[in-house]
C-alpha cells in the first residue's frame, strides 16, 4: 500500500498561482505513475495531470493545458503540481493518487491509492 499526503492548497485570487505537493511513502516501488485529480461540488472527478515515476513522460488534462505543470522529485518521492493563471473554475478538492498501470492514466478507476485531498479555492 502507498500512503499519499497532499499539501499546498489554499485561497488565491483569479490569475494567481499555487503549488501543490504530494508526498508518497510505503510501497511506492509497486506504482508506475502518480496522478492529480480534482473534484468540485456536484461534479465528477476530473483528471488534471500525471507523471511516470521512472521516465520523463507526463500528460496534462485539456482543461488545464498551458497553465498547470506536473513534475517529480524521485529522491524524495514527491510530485508537484504547479498551477498558474488560476480561474474560479479551478476551485475543487485536489487529490493525488498512484497507479500500477502504465496505460489510461486519465482514468481514475485505474488508481488504487489516494490521498485525503487538499482544497483549492480561486476567488473571482
């Protein structure tokens, strides 16, 4: 089992930036990639970004492309989500999760360990 702890959420104005962190511990060697998802009240969980642990490949969801960047620090098993040009529609609880599958990283059903989430609120 992998334990995940998110941090870095908060309140920011439109156009501002935040960096979320996800610290992974436990059986991290069993996972292939780490993804970020978000969920706003009354909405489905949405894919944000994902990165593989062992190479430089990553992908970002269409709704955040050009504004959000995902990166990793293998030495510390930490993944970061840099969020720029934030909009009110980015307001959600952001979750990180790990998967043992190398395919379909945008599908939440492929992830088996989840963090508790961190709230991001963007004011207009």
